C-alpha cells in the first residue's frame, strides 16, 4: 500500500466529483484523518502538501502536535470531553463535534480565558442512530440560536457522520437532509454557517455531490487502521 498513490487517487476523485457536480474543487477541503497513523508517516505526507489533519482523541492530537512542525491545520473530529477543551482549544483550527450544551459552555469559557474565538461545527445525528453523538435534526436550530449568543465561539456550520453502509447511495438522503438544514439555518438565522463537514472514505463522493465542502478521510489515504 502506497500512501502517496492513495492520496493522489483521493485528490483526483475529489476534483472529478466536484467538477461533475458543478463545484469548484478548490472550495473543497480535504482533512486527512490521522488517528492511529504514526508521526513518521504523517511527516512525510506534510511534505507532499497535506496541511489539514483530523484527530478524534485529545491526547493523541496533543502528542502529535508536539512532534510535528508548526503550520499544520488541526481539526478535532471526535467526541470531546469537557475537561480536555482547554488543552486543545488554542491548537485546533476547527472543532467539528459540538454535540451538547455543556460542551458549548466550556468551549466558550476556555476561549474567553485565552482571548480567542473558537471555530466550531454543530454535529448532527441525522439518522438517529443510538451509538452516534450529535443533535437530532429538529434540535439544531434552537441549539445554534442559543449557542451563537455565547462569547468566544463562532458556529461555522454543521458536521455529520452517516451510518455505515455497503452502498453509499443508501446514505444520500442523510447528507441531503443535513445540507437542507444547513441552508435553512443560514436563511433563518442570517448566519454565515457555510461549512459542511460530511463524507468519509466510504461515502465522500456522495457527500460531495450533496454539498459537503469539508471531507474527513482516513482509510482511503492511510489504509485500514490496526
Ligand atoms: C475516523 C473518522 C473519520 C475517517 O474515517 P475513514 O472511514 O477512515 O475515512 C471521519 N470522521 C470521523 C469523525 C472519524 O472518527
């Protein structure tokens, strides 16, 4: 397995899919999900122009942050414990996984303490799967309305994880619902909120066709995690 070939294949696929969908490939951000990937491999990838990395555990992000050169754009994509917020908040460019009020309060508090504005996405559990975190579709508007009043926090859009499926066509309606919700919020709340983080290795083409502009891709680049 050659990680460079994989990366090039994914990039080509993203560009082709974006063009087919009438979208500008330059407006699509690839976040390489590096959880469990050793820093030696990541370091090599950084020399090939990868610049945005996603991690789902605070501890792992912090240790990689220390070992890798500055200039990496870090994305936090996993369930975030409130006691980890202050450790990562000045290191990440975007938190994809705001999924509860207590976390919004803690992000706001920690951001104000450090004198910065935390950029966050609200995680939506569109399919209602019990094992997934995130707000249900009907809860999102009220949550965003309330959370956008908190200081130190900027809600930049929505994130979702589709259910696992053999056939990515099955989850097209999930992506479409989240995209529609995102457009509705932008209209109703007069908010920018134009970041839409959806699509992983198995379903990123469908997500892209349905409006995603941030893709979180691990396995298709780095191979299966051990
Ligand atoms: C692991 C992970 C990904 C990447 O999944 P792949 O199937 O390996 O591409 C994307 N998003 C989140 C939240 C993840 O935890």
